[in-house]
């Protein structure tokens, strides 16, 4: 048997998602070789195409980062002929992914139960904010809301106690992107083993709660929530903290293991601190002040050289310009490029993990809206005059 060049070669996916969460999921699947057909509403397409910054060719840079390796087809699911075309596509599809509010795909007639009638082997994934059932199922939300409701913001606060949301869209990227990817891959494996398709209900709220394990463990173990700023990983101890350096740049220490903490103390000439990794009260304040003032005596990169040579867990706080010049980012090929039909050479973030036999690949640029509509319809057997009528009737 010929070895696969791509892990998901031959897997066909109908992608009804838009904006960031679902498209990030389907991009990862496309990078692994799945044939992802992005279904877009004919008039405006994916709204993410218009998010700033919009480049000279009219496409959003953010859109282009999460839609590579896909084809795009416009299809009006509110029209009967549009639903007919979708169902014909679904007959020969392995996966459908959608992220509308609960109930929308049922009203459109393209929900799991409807698709199952034409393809009982389908793996159908619904991504939503709060899940397909429960009292919050129809409540609208965005990333900041899921961070708040899941407890994340209760443990991340400003010094004066104001809850803060994470600077990255972690609920969208992890809850709406990574977890659906895991669910779909699991569904495909189960399909291969059992021959049965299934419905996957992935909630961004659920996944954010699931990732609260460390804080939940403290709560379950003590009966009380850790006060903000009192968790050992929150920066209250010198061994796990962010420090400013002489040049105004920052670095981070993460020396949880005692032998690494001992290495820090030796570098700073304070072996007397070694027994006091978890100081309290006045001693803690004095030690924090000592380390901060000492870090201010050298530039960040000087400290990095000194501390890295001493086998200490240290890393710089990089801005965007520094990030994509970092030697590890370059070596791991996390910055790539692809030729786009409207924008020319555009940057892409490399596939995020390495696979020796079936590596993730960037093969094609993000598609223009509806770029592959006519091609898909012809492959389905529609004649040119039918395709022209679909355009005239705004079916596609």
C-alpha cells in the first residue's frame, strides 16, 4: 500500500464556518490534507474578509492567515436550489462543520438530522458559544464573554483587582478551533473503526471551563478559590515572575523546580536565598525588590545570555517584530509565504506541529470569494446553462 503524503488525504469537508474559530479548525484539517470546501454567502461572503487590515487587493490579512489550503464556493442556503446543491455535496462528504447559533442550520434545512438522511456516515460538528442545549444555548457571545463566564478572568486581574481578559483570543482559538479539530479527528477515527458517523457538539464555554484544571484543582482541594495574585504561578514569588531590564524590555523567569531556583540564586550571588523559594511577608517584598533592582542593571539580552548559560528557565517578552526574527521561530519554519492571486506574496504562519511521515503543508493560498464555485458545480454534473441560471437567480 502506498504511503500517504498527507494524513487526511481523501477526507472531504464542507465548511460553513466564518470569522476566526471554525476557519482556524478547518485550516488545520486542510493543512493535514483534507479537501476543505468553504461555503460562503454569495453577496458578502465570510465577513472576516473585510476585517482590518485590508490589503491592497481587497482581502483582510487576518482572513488570509486562517483560510489557506481551502476552496471557496458561494451558495445561498436560503434558496431551495441552494439547499439542493448543498445536499448533493453532503452525499459525498465526510465532515460538515458549522458555527451558527443553535437552531439556524435546522431552519436552513442543513442540520445533522437532514444531512444524515442523505449520508448517515457524516461526521457533523457544530461549534457554538455555550453548546446546543442548556439555558444559555441561545445567548450571544464573543471571546471575552466566554473568558468571563468560564472563570478565566477571575484569576487574571490588574493590581487593583479589575478582571482582565487574555490578550489573545484564547476561547476562539482553543475552544472554537483546537477542540473541534480534536473532536473531528476522533469522529473520523471512530467512523473508520465502526462505520458510524456522529454529531459533535463543541462549546467554547465548555472548553474554557475544561482548561481551568489548575485553579479548579485548588478549589476542589481546599473548598475556596485562590485569591487573585496568590497562586504560585501568578508572579507573587521571585522564581516565577516577569522582570523589567535596563533597556525597558522584559524577561520572564519560570524556575519552579528547586534546583533551577538554586541556579538563579547562585548567578545573583545570593546563595542565602536558596532555602527561601516561597518567602512570605516582608522577606518576600525584600527579595522581589532585590531581583527587580538587579535586573535593571543590565539590558534584557545581556541577562538572557547570562541566565541561559546557567541552565535557568528564562525567556524574553517578544513583540511582534522580534517574534518573527527569533532564531527558534525561523528554525522551526513558523513563518512562511504563499502566492495569492490578488495580493501577491503574503505571509503565513507555519503548521504548528511536526509529522515525519505526513507533514502539514501549505499548498494553496486562501481562496477568493466563490473562486471555485463553477468548478465545483461542473464536477457535480451541472451543465453550463444551469450554472448561469444559478448565478442569475442568486443561488450562488
